[in-house]
């Protein structure tokens, strides 16, 4: 097959700004009510991260839009809406009651936060993954991950989580990979 030249930046922008783009139609240019500036966005994500580390599920959920999506791309879990998101987060804190996150790097731009983190916690609750139940091991884990967080009207519109599940499972003694 013959290689096609890469499109020029203005061609990529035009393609990505199509009105019929099925991926994130709600986030096309000009459809957000307001953009947060860097300082306001940084303050929001600081409060959001603090709420996660304080295990304040109500505060976390209040920072999400009503129709927000919380998707863990490692486990395949997708939670839509504040109630489902709250239940998912309570479940995470039940499995790892001392779970904490340390932000390693973060990138903030135009209603979008991408952050790399390290999570630490002790496996003290029953974990359910892909139809499999894992009894508490009592083991302490440390693994890395990344969040992609689009913001709409000053609230979290989505939280897409990508984490190192292999390291987590290895530290729990569930895989030798």
C-alpha cells in the first residue's frame, strides 16, 4: 500500500471540527458555555484531587456534571451520571480504604486536564473485576496511571482513567507477568 502524506495542521483541525464527529460532539469548538482560564482550572483540579485524597465522595460527585462519565479503560467499567459515579468511587474506597494519589505531572489547557499520578493503598476489601471476585489480600500496592479530564461549565464532564493494571495485579499476587 502506498503511504499517504500526513495532513497539514489546518486540514487536521478542519477534519476534527466536523459537525458530524461522533466521538465527542458535546466538546466541539464553540459548544461549551464558557472556558475556564488556567488559574480557575488549576484551582478546580486541586479541589478535585484533594477530595479524592480525603475520600470525600460527595465533594467529588458535586464537581461532576449531571451527565458526566467516569470510565476506567483498564477495568472496562463505565459509570454515567452522578449517582453511578458516586457508587463506583465508594466501591474503590471500600477495596482500598487508605487509597491516596500523588500527582506526578499535569497538563492544563482549554477546559482539559491530563494528569499522571501514582496511587498507593492497601487491599482490604473484596475487589470485583471482569466478573472475578478477589478477596482482600492485605497487601499494599503502588501503581501509576493517568487521567484525561475534560471540563464543561466549570465541572468535570468526563474522567477517563488509564492505569497500570498489570503492576497492581502483580503486587496483589494475582499474576506473574
